[in-house]
C-alpha cells in the first residue's frame, strides 16, 4: 500500500494464501488469494516491472521454480527483489552463547523445515539462484538488523524494537507449527520453549542481531 501511495500511476498486486488484507486500500492496489508455488496464470500483457517478496523462508519448497517464474513474468528491464533474513541469530560478542533456548529453537526449526521440505536457511543461496535463472546486475546486500533496543545508535535502537516484536510474534507460530506439528512436540513443550526464547530476546544483555539479505536482479532489456 505504501508503494501504491508513492506511485499512484502504478498498478500494484499483492498475493497471499489467506484473506488477511485490510478492506481500505489505495485505488491502484488489488489483493488476490493465491499460492505463488502454483503455476502463475498471468497473461503476457500482465508482465511486471517489479516482483517483491519478503521473509518467505519456510513457505516455498521449490525456490528455483519460483525464481524462474518470476523471470518469465517480468518485463525486459524489470526487477526481482527478495528480502530474506538468515534463520540464525548471532552476535559480535559472546552473548549469543547465553541465549541457549534461542539456539535450541533455531536448531529445531531448521530440522523441522528440512523434514517438511521447505527449508528456511536459504537466504545466502538466492544470489546464485538468480544468476542461474538468467538475471543480470545481481546483488546481495547484507544488512545487520539488531534484535531489541540494545544498540546505542538511536536509529538502530528503533529498528531493533520493531524487529524484536516481529520475531517474538513469529516464535510461537514457528514453534507450534514446525516443531510441534512436524517434530511432534506437545503444545505445552512448544509454549514453554517459545516463552523462554522470548525472555532471551528481550534481555538487553544479549546483543543479538540477524543478517538480512536483500537480493535483487534485473531481466536484461
């Protein structure tokens, strides 16, 4: 919706598996309930200038197919842009070693995702994937995103607050989904782990951050 507001002459399409979109949207936005893993049914006249995804790790089984379809449905000169965080929190000091429940959560999520066939630890592989699909001017910019308000820099502190809430909101979902349903943990075990992870993430003594990969490539004109 922000893109539509900034570019009122553009037509913006959004897809999701669930009808979670708001009812009030800019007039140049349309939302569709669709599965991007299916064969794309857009006409040749509907080729896009930009295809953008954000935090889709664990949602797509065949990333090669997704990237190929993105390439096929872009106009010449169009861009594919993927925003994907690594699925492993780290630190530049030893504080990550104190977040033992967080490490366990990450290890179990990766294990469950691989068993499910939709891996989440793929951000570092996308650059080569775009190159092999025929994209040019491919870049993989890696940005450190702090988790929590521990940085001294005011801007990073604010970003960290947002990312902390984003992560905590997803921890329970991934724990109940991947770890509970695939690795067969009980609901009680999942909720206890999620609570412990949230406690570690909120602890400002843990200087955790995630590497966010912004991968983009252009379809040659």
